[in-house]
C-alpha cells in the first residue's frame, strides 16, 4: 500500500469532506479557475481527526508513523502529492499533522510547486508560515477571478475602462505579485478558449504595472539629485510605455555589465594597468588623467560601435522603439538621447565623468578637458554617441546642426531634465500618430510628463481634451479640468466648454446603458453573422465579423471618401465591422466580403473583447455579444456546414 493510499484510508469521511470543499478550486496548474460568482469556495484548511481515525491510521501503517519527521517531510515533498492530498494527510492523525505544519517544508514545496513564478519573491532562508502563504495566494486567485469578472462587465457592457477600480487593487489586502501571478496564469493558457478572460486579465495587468511604475517614478524623483541614476530613470519610462513587455532594471543592468566586461577585456590588452580595470560594480571613482580617460573611451567606442555594431537609427529615426532602453539593447540602434544614456552609464563604470548636454536637435555628452566644473565651453569636447562616439568642439557641434547655439545650451543638465527630453520626444511622436486611433503613445507620454511636472496647465489641458475626444474616463476629465481651473483661472473658457460637454457625455452614457439588440430574423438581407471569418474580395485580407448593420450607418462624406457609390448596391446593403488580421478594424460592404475558404485564428488585440473561444473555423461570441446578436449563434451553426460543402 502506498503512502497516499494509507493516508487516504485513515482519513475516512473527513477526506471526502475535503474533496467537496476543494471541488470548486482551480485545476492543478492554477489556470482554469472558477470565479467566486460560479460558486468557488475556500477549502477547509483546519485539520482535525477523531481518536478513532488516529487509531485506524496507526493500525494501517504503524511503520510510517515511526519514521523520523525529516524523512516523513521528504516523503510528502516527493512524488505528485498536491495540496488536497496534503490537507487530507494532515487530517489523519496528530503525528502527520505536525509533519504538515505550516512552518515546515511540506507547504513550502506546495506553494512553489503550484506557483513557481513567485519563487523570485522569496529567499531560501525565509522562515515563514508556508501554509498561510499558500492560503493567501489561493484566496488572492479567487479574488482575482472576481475582479476579472467585474472588469469584464464594466469594460464590455458599460463600455468604459474602469481605471479607478484597478488602481484600488492594493486595498484588497493581498501582495500585488500574487494578483499579478494569477493574471499571468490566465494569460498563459495555451488554447483558443477563455479569450474574454484573457483580454480582461491583460487589461488589468496593464493598469497594475503602469500604476506601480508611476509610484516608482514618483519615488525616484523625490530622491536627492546624486541618487537619481539616469539609466534607472530611462528604464522607468520604458516600463511605463511597455508594461506588458517584462522590462526589468535588473535585466538591463545585466546587459550593461556584459558590455562593460567586453570593454574592460579590450582595454586590458591595451593597458593592463589601467585604473578602471580595478573598479568594482557600483564604484564610479574617476581618473583625472585625460590620457587614461581617453584610453577608456577608445575601448568603449571600439566595443560598442565596432564590435557590437551599435549605431544611430538613421533609417527609422522617428520610431518610438528608439527611445526604449530594452529595445535599444536588442536592436543595437537608437536616437542620440538613448545612445547617450547607455554611453554615459558605461563611461561612469570606466571612471570617466561625462555630463549630459541638452543640445538642440541632437543630444550630446560633454567631456571636460580642463578644470572640473569649468564654465568655459572651450574646456570641453562634446561626445556624439549617435555618431559612434566622435568627439567634437563647440564650433563643430554648431556646424553639425547647421545653426548658431548660445552658450547656455552647452551646459550640463540634471537627470530630470534628461528624462523630460526623453518624454518630450515621445510626446511629439504621439501627436504625430495617424494609425493608432487610441493615441496610446500620446496618453502614456502625457502621464509621464505630468508625473514630473504636475502643474503644467498646457499638458493638463491636452490630456483633458484627449480623454474627452476618446470618450474615456469622463470622471477623470472633470478632475483634470478642476485642477486646471485652480492653477490658471484664465483658462475658464476652455474649461467651461469641456465641462459642459463632458457632463452631457455622462448623461448620455446613463441613457444609452445597455446593448442594442440586432435580430437577423427581421433583416433578411444580412447574409453573414458575428464570429464568421471572412476574406475581402478586393484586398484579400482576413478578419472576423464582430457586428453588422442592415445598411451603411456612416455619414455621406465617409461613403463618398471610401468609394462606396460605385458598388452595385452602394450603401443600401448590409455592412460589417471586421477585426482585421493586421490589428486594425474595418467597416465593409457585404458584396466585398466572402466566407474564408481556409479560416484560421485572427490575431487581433481586441479579439477577446467580443469572443470567448475559437472553435476551429469560427469564433464563439462572448455573453455580451450574444445579447446584442441573439440569433447569430444558431445562424452560423447552420451556415458553416453549408459553406464547407
């Protein structure tokens, strides 16, 4: 008889009761959990056993109970016993209950076996109540499922992004990494199911990480100036703009350390006694010998630009990826300011003091050739990281940009001013966006700028107008407008206009609450249904239908601009809203579409907003979309067999 069989035999009806309590829990890998609304309950973690049970287990396996506690722990930590088995084992007798105590190894093993990704948050020397940790993580998962369900309702049915609810996650009483870990487990489901849950989990994770990054940035800006590390600040900007990319300061620093090791190896060949070779991690003492500094920079230039092929991205200069440090390290291309951040970080580790210079149109670094702190611009040469580390005089800098520059632009600037310029670059790129109708880059760069300069009326007004234009978070728009009015009463006209129309928007949202139901039985001309994967007859792109109208609902100028009139049925025919495979959305006339002969999954970021599952040849609408199109599910089930003939 195995250990599990002996323990189960002694548990009797107590084990059956534990099984019932655990029936509503997640599957073992923690991915297909049921929400609290579906009836999930926390298991009964309190072990108890009657004297009769203890006598029975003693009779069944007397040798087992005489084993040393360490060996019993080892047995219970091996094999494939899960938390339900351990709970049942601990209910059999006092001896096994002591072995399964929360402070022991058994529950520690259960915690990390079920949720291995949270191991990084613990030290192997931690002495904790691991049962309590397991219970907390377990209950955090149930709570997360409840949040995902409520987020789905607010996001899809009420058509708004409940940002304020996500910001309140810290009040739930669970460690943030427990909530985040559960969200990641939902996202990592490797199937075409649970699309809506994945969509909502991704949104929540996105907002959580952004909120955490903003808090870190605020703390960073409160530090003394000499403790504001430029690389760390640049990574915080990267993390806020790319919250789902998994960007970490530790990873960036590790890559910088790797480059530094190559530079030192090259430098040691040229000068084995160079003082920078003895500098340890974290040390930044600088040499006053210009020749020695020059040797270090020569080695840096050779490794960075010759061996590793870092370069300025001339071909795609205005791509926002050039501003993100993790992407600069991957692609080995960047713009002047991002390359200068990397160059400055490495030079400091080599004992060379360079200073950032907010030069017009082209960010630079300056290297003092005279007395430290000199105000004479001729005492410096200016390092162009975008130009492979070339050193320029002040006159050569002016020649490079083609204009005269006053001395103030040659002065060193603070870390905050460098970050301001980085964010300013992203702001300008965000304003130029044409394809992204959500203006996400503009939104995140405004958030960053206002974190650094919260009283900037110009940027507050731009943020209010942007949210108003997008119809997002009207309550937040009113808060912004109130702040603007307090900071600058002269903006009363613009504020009053936006307040009036925002209040009207809130009232309309109340009146418009609830989906518009489309019945295809009353629209005989509609040939296709939501969830059908289609192909455009003229442009040959693929997509999936997520809504339809019996006739074109767009204004006349749109109809004219898109060339609808030449179509035989013009605008008096069904039109379909389609999620296109390239991530865009399209509004297409029925005669321009056909069912796709070889349907495949459509990798669109908003697929989970409308569909719950990919069924192999079509998408199944989620509950919210089924409310809007109640007859489409039956129609597509009847239509697909005919299409396959």
